[in-house]
């Protein structure tokens, strides 16, 4: 009951749409572009498409994000609004090669 | 080899620690091992199914299916953990106080144990599906290093299970007088941390407002990839850069379960002979 009430209270807090959409590609266990410039203070819809046949996990401590992307699959990750700065991300399953950074300015 | 061992270890650890704590907390309930085994087995089977359906799940809910699915898994796990703690708040104390009359609690414990099996299955499912995907990726990628990578994966799995076992044995040594206080405190923090993770996923999938991103940044003080940061993350849901929503979920869950435990304790006093 309390959980229900809590859920009802949270309902008006449902999110608003993203401000802009950006694409990111994984191929040969690398991200392209490896550097993404985004405006600060905006919510971004990041669409990651994995062109490798193996799965990858998009992870970033700085962005507080973590998501598995199937081989030859696509995934949507919402980030931000960000304060200006550098936000590195990596592919956990291929950490040596799969690295990138989001720069908010 | 070492790299794949670490990844599998990290994925396994969370589920293994939870199983260790739950196994310790349900010590003395009849048929416990069977229920635990059912939970692990169902979780492993479910992992393979979920791993196979990754793409289908990901495409649901406009690309946020994975977040929704994982948040649901976490949500049910939080409910189960909360229920367990509230149930244990009375029964655990009784069992500790009169070890010989455990038989009574044992009979009423069967429903509780089936909930525990579900809980374990969900924990294994969540971590297991990612491990299965990772290992599948290794197996699918050609190369001479494949065997060594898979060997590393198995090594990581073994290390994760060993860590869970070590925690279980450590907890089992705690005197019965303090035992339920320790396990229920651990579970309380685990549940709150899971609720926080649930909020993080819902924010990541744009299903909930973030409130503030981040609410604070303690990454220079205690980074997530440090040993202490990692341990605190595993046991107490520590985040270096949590969103406001994450903190709200954490605090609310913590408070509600704690209140439930207090309520359950006062409602059924220690001296009452019949407890069902």
C-alpha cells in the first residue's frame, strides 16, 4: 500500500523528453566518434549501435551509466543535463580498445 | 585471461554476496538448501533466456526495455528483501531466544523460503544474464586466446562463488544473540542500495526525472573504482555521483523497511507462544 502511494506520488515526476539525439557506433570494439561534444545543461538521448557481432557494455562512472548492448544491436541511453566537463566512457567487455569521452561545454 | 576473470568475478560477486547473506540469514529453516538450489537453478536458466532475448528486451519501451526490465527485477528483489527483514524481525528474535522451539518457526517458514528462492533467482538472473552475454561474446569471437579467456571466465566465477562462501562462513560464526541484527542490517542496506540502482536505471531509460545530476560528487574523496568505494557500493549501495532520484529511492526504502521491522517487532512481542 505504501509502495503504491509512493508510486502515485512519483507519477508527476515522470520525465520530460530529451533535448537532442546523438549517435555512437561500436565497431571492432571501438567507439566512433570517440569524442562527443555536447551542450551543457541539456538532456541527451544517446543512441549506441553495436556493429560488432559480440555484445558490449557501455559504462561510465562519471555519467553514472551502465548498459549492455547486444551484438548487432542498438541501445538508447539518456544522459544529462550535464555540467561543463569531461565524461569518459568505456566498453566494459573490451576495456582496452573501447574508450571514448563526452565533452559538455 | 586475467581481464575476463575480473569481469566475470565482478558480475558474479554481487549475486554471490547476496546469496551468502541470505543463506546465513535463513540458517536453521528447514529445506533451506533445497530452496536455495531451486533459486540458483531457476536464476541460471532465466539468465540464459534473458541473454538470448537481450535484443528483444532492449527494443521494448522505445529502447528503454532493458532498464525497465532490470528495474522490475530489482523492484521485486527489494520487496522480497524488505519482507524477509520484517518477517525476521519477529521470527529471528524468537529463534535466537529459544533455539529449541525453532520447529514452530520452521513450519511457518516455508512461505518465507519460497520468497527467498525467488529472491535468489532474481539476483542470479540479473548478474547471470550479463555474464552469459559476456561469455557468449568470448566464445563467438575467433582466436587462439579463446580457451584462455573462457578459462579466465571460469576462474572469475569460482572466485565470486568463493567470496560468497567466505561471507557466509564469516556470518555463520557470529553468535546467535547478535546474528539477526547483523544479517538484517546488511539486508536493509542491500535493499536500499538496490532501490537506488532501480532509480538509476529508470532515470537512464528516461522513465523518471533525475531531479539533480548529480546530487553530489564524492568521486575525488571516494572513487567508485577504489576498493573501499566498490565494497561500499556492493554492500550499501554507495554511489559517487548519485542523482537526486536515486537518493530519494534509497532513503525511502531504508525508512520504510526499518519502520516495518519496528512495527513487526512491537506487534508480536517476544513472549507470545504462538507465532504464525
